[in-house]
């Protein structure tokens, strides 16, 4: 029978061998993970937009990451942004959110609570958006 010390040395040796193997393959796994993330499909939000106002709203969200409806209405120059403007922007974003979710892309998020210093704001998940494709189409239309 093996003694307790012999078994412990055997286990330590195996564990050390396993750690060496893992350390050898770690850079390969990291490279594959990064490549997978770059190859991840992204959506062009232009397919959800029905007119220029929708495109300008999405462009604002891409540039800033988030914004309250009133804030977006002021920046886009909509008349009476505190009353009418915020309702127009809110309805547009709600429609964009519903259309994108129907196509299995949840890129628009509304947070009624305070998040990162903004209250009742809309957010866009830029990591799932094809920003270059959107900007190219935006330039073509102008």
C-alpha cells in the first residue's frame, strides 16, 4: 500500500502537469475568444428606421450611448422638447425597440430607474450594432 505522502506527491505531480498544460493553451483560447467576439454578428439599425428622424435618433444614441427623450428632442431641434418632443422621441424609440425585438435584436433598452447618472433614459447596446455600416448608409442618404 502507498503511504499518504506518496499519494500526495503523485497528486501534486499530476496537478502541476495539468497547470502546465492549461498555461500552454491559455493564449490560444484567448485568441479564439477574441476572434469569436469580432466575428459575432451585428445588426445595422438602419433596417429598423422608417425615416430620417429615426436615423438621427439612433445616430445620437450611438454617439452618446444613452439619452433621455427630452435631451434627444432638444439636440435634434424638435419644437417644444419638454412636452411634445419627448413624446415623439419616446414613441419612436418604443417602436424601434419593438421592431428590433421582433427580429431578435434587443439593442434598444429603456431604464426608468437611474442608471449611470441618467434617469428615465434610453440606451443602445453598441456592441451589437454595426456602427460602420450604419454610418455608411447615413452618409449615402445625405
